[in-house]
């Protein structure tokens, strides 16, 4: 640029001034990502061996965005939680995992992507000495295929079918869909059983009967 303006300087002197004045453009480094465990994952052979979790976004009719924290047991395909709120940070995520740990045993492994909420200090502190947290490689959602498949069903069968006017309405509709998915929806991968039936058949009743659930011929 100086040469174009007719300025002639010794290139060594110019470089020295350039360095002393720190005129170079700083290169932004990529965000540090939590590594977790990078051991190859094997298919789970029992309930609570591995959970997958991810976030899904949608909007209310007035344009306000909200998010859904989805947690799935990879063995039984149960949706353990579908938490709906406008903000779901690391502290809230830990609170939901603590709630689930009191309802059922903690898993051996949790699988997720490298989202900021999932790599927050609150999550890392909570997971230490409790559970192996496996972060998939960036840009490879196929490594978290179970939750990606669930997210696709949630969007196609529920989110795309409704226009939510309030957050309370979104919570009610999504929870009703989750109950239907767990208790009434047979899965070919589970031998045409529902996730709850498959879980019960494998020796563990993982969720208490919900109000309105049909159980053993009785309508609760």
C-alpha cells in the first residue's frame, strides 16, 4: 500500500516498525472444545447405559424463540425429558440431569455435541466422577444418530403441526406428544414394542405411571 502511494522504505525497517507497533491482524483461534471421552462408542446392551441429549429450537406465534432439551435412552429409545423454555443454560441442564438421576439410575455415558451449554463449567463439574461424557466430533451429527432421529420425529410430527401462542401451550403439547411417543408408539427397532413396554420387558420399569396412561388394562 505504501508503494502505491509513492513511499519507498527499506523492507527490513518497515517490518520492524510493523512488529513494534503491533499492526498485524490477530487471527481468531477456534473456540476451545471439551474433549470428554474419545473412546469408540459401542451400542448399548441395557437401559441406562447410554443417554443422548440435544437441543431443538422453535418459535411462538409472536416470533419469540424457545428451545427444547431432549434426552433419550439409546437402548429403550425412551424420551426421558423434553424440557421447554426460552433459556436452557448449563445450570438448568445440570438440574434436569439431577432430577432424572433421582427417578432412575445415572447412565454410564452421556453423548452430546460441543454446544456452549454442554461444555459449560457447570456441566463439566457435574459430570466429573459421575458419568463419562462423550462429545461427538464437530460437524458430525451422525455420531449422535439416536437423538438426531428422535429430533426429526419431534419436528415432523409435533413442532411442524402446531403454531404455539404461549410457552405454556408449547410445554403441554410437547409433553403430550412425548407421552404418546413413549407409551403408545411401537418401534420396529424394538420388535414392534413401545419404548416403555421394551423397558419393562428388559426388567426395569423406568417411569412411574403418568396421569391418563393406560397401564395393565387400567386407565390411570
